[in-house]
């Protein structure tokens, strides 16, 4: 059975439409909910967790509607994006309390198991107020996992984590997905989720813009046209050399430098330096000029 | 009834409420009541100063404000800072959440408001006097009914303290003195009338019969707790696009 199902779900506040006619099915494995800030990711997660009523449409978690139904949390775990926890508690106390709220038979064992999963045993006896951002994130995950839920929702779990913590969190999500759980996390940075396999749902402007396999989306991302601004000691000569390369699809001389369009970002990046060295041109600056998230997502939407 | 009071929620709430800066305000209440009572005992000329200070002032200012600070923060502070989501993302029933928060607020108000009233009355007239028993009983009613109201306000509005103050100043304070009918809907009158049924002192300025006071206090408590539960069941978090 699919873990989470949305059928034509919309949510609006007055005249502002936050989620617009979204249908999706989230099943076992890892699913990424991607989109720029303000796209409606948090609204979608709140709808799924029952912290918001759909204005229209149907939404079920494990076959049951989640709105006004706290019982969904017997099979659902939620890691909210806000950092507010009971900071005066120790890590183990917080997770154990959550276990007791779930009325688990052995809250202590469940808390130790969950803390083991997120690798926080060393810091479990410290107050949460002394934790770093990454540690808080992990203790929140432990609390959300303590009742061994089949479905886990994580809102921006990689926010504020350093690269190593991020990799560890991705591995953890992967592992849980392989165990047959349905893991849904949101993120506004495509690059930060590059290691995760599975499916993604791209949300832009409250609408479901694209969905599919992570690898396919990643391929689209690397093969999409990139525009760079290149400044060198001899722009015109460099432009002439560049246009001869298959990876380059267009060159324009501008007062600020060369505007170079490429269809193959990787090859271009490798060739540019060698080309300059061979022709004795000094490279001063290479700036990606369309790397805003919106342009990336807009490109994905168009595909 | 089993499961209505959640011990985990109760324990965390007591710790959280005592740990906030606001706790400084209500932990000073016992000190203030008892110190002023000692001073008044030494200098006051009026023989009914305990009724006027501990009864009228205590029941219209000290107890309601203590309950206001405590009752709006047991659940309201967590709603404000978002940590309530860790509690709501569990299968604990919303009725149980509201009730446990309410019980925490009542316990704290009794400790920092009702019992100090009793001790201050003992300073004034000694431990065996009916004044202390009457004020304690009335203060227990106040602790229960005010906190039910203020917990409800903290679920219904983010400006619970302001709304609560308006209720105390305008409704109970101003209209309660000018319009007789308002007294039937005034928690201050319920508590002082219950106290008066034991103390029997006109200086307490009580206007309701014992029966009316108790029935109305029960109705207000259950009604506001039911409303709080209803509203917490529809607790919504606005998302990023809002």
C-alpha cells in the first residue's frame, strides 16, 4: 500500500494559493520533495502530517486522513524544520519522553535504539541547549524514529549541517528507505541531495512541476545549457578558439567579457583551462551567470 | 479517566514553566504577599485589612495575574516557539494535552498563589482562623477556573496575555463593578463568593451565592477546556508560501 496519497490537493490562505492541485503517491524508499524556497514544500508536509487541512482534495497517510487524526502518528514520524525543542532536556530524556508519549512498552530501550541509529549515544546525557545545529537535527530524527514508524517526514533535514553530517544523514535516510520505510524529505538545494537514489517530486509555485527518478533529473541538470561570463587577457581570441569546440554552443562579446553558452558543463570546464594555456591567454574570471535556483528549477520544469 | 492526565506532559510542562524567565514574576508572589502582610499587621489601623488586602486585592489582582502568567505560558509558550509540534506529532489525544497542561498550571497557581494566600492569612489571624480556610478554598476555585480560561486563550489567540488582561481589567474590574449581571460571568466573583461562604465578611465584596458561584465555576472550566481541546485539534501550521 502506498504510504501517502494526495489527490488533487489544494491549500490556499485567502487569495494566496500555497498548494495548487497536487496529486502524488509516496511509496516505500526515499523520496525527495524539492523546490525553491516558498514553493509550498512545508505546506505540503504540514498537510501530510495533519497540521493543516486541505482546502480541497483528498489526502491519506497509511489509508487514513491525517487532519484531526493524531492516531496517524502511530505509523508516522515527523522531523519539523524549526529548531525548537525542549532545550532544557538532555538528548536521552527528550527521546525517552517521546517514547513514553507513544506509550511504547519499553521506552528506555526504544530511546537507546533510536539514539544509536543517529549515532548520538556519546552526547545523549548533555542538555539539548548545548548541541550544535547538526546534533539537534539528529536528536529530532531520533525522537521521530523512536516508535519505529513506517513513514518518516523530514522538513529540510540537511539545513545547517556540515558536509560530513549531511552525508551521514543521507546514508541514514538511504538505509531506512532500503528497510522498506517510506521516507519523504524536503530540500531547496538540488546539489545537497545528489547522493540519494530514489524518486523526487519537484514543486514550483505550489504546483507539482516534475517527478521522477533522481538519476534522470541529475542527468538533466548536468546536461542543461549553462551560461558563463569569462574574462581574459584576450577575449576575442579566446572566443574564436572556444567556438571551435563541440561543447560550446554560443559565444558573445560583451563589454563585461565573453558570454559563453555550453551544453556540456563538465567538458567545457575541463577544456577551458587547457585552451587558454595553449593559446597563451590569461584567464581572469569565470562566473556562472544563470545558476540561480529558480533557473535550475525552471529548466527542469520545461523538460 | 485513565490517560486523561499524561504524566510526561505534566512533568515537562512543570519544568519548562519554572525554567522560563516569566517564572521570576510568579515565584515572587508568595514573598510579596507574606512580606506585605507582616508589614500591614504591624502598621495597619483597619481591623479588616486582611479581608481588604488578601481578599479584595489578592483575589482581584494577585491571584488572577499569577494565573494569567502561568496559564498562558504552559501551552502558549510552546505554541509560540513551535516546540509544541514535538508533543502534537504523537498519538496523545488533544484532550489529554490540554488537560495535562491545565493541571500543570493549576498546580503551579496553587503553589505560588493559593497557598501563599493561606499563609499570609495565617500571618494575619493565625492558622486556625476561618479567614485562611476561606481564602484558600476561594483561591483553589480561582486557580482552577482562571487557568482553564487562560489555557484556552493561549490556544485561541497568540495575544493571550493581552486578551486575558483586558478580561481582568475591563470585564471583571470595570464592568463587574458597574453592571450587576456581569458578576455572574466573573471568575473573580466565583472565587471570592466561595471564600465569603466560609469567612462571612462584607469587606470581601462578594455578590454571588455559593451555589451560583460553584455551578458557574464548573461550567466555565469545562466549557473553556472543551473549546481549547477543539481548537488544539485543528492546530495548524502555516507553511512557507503563506
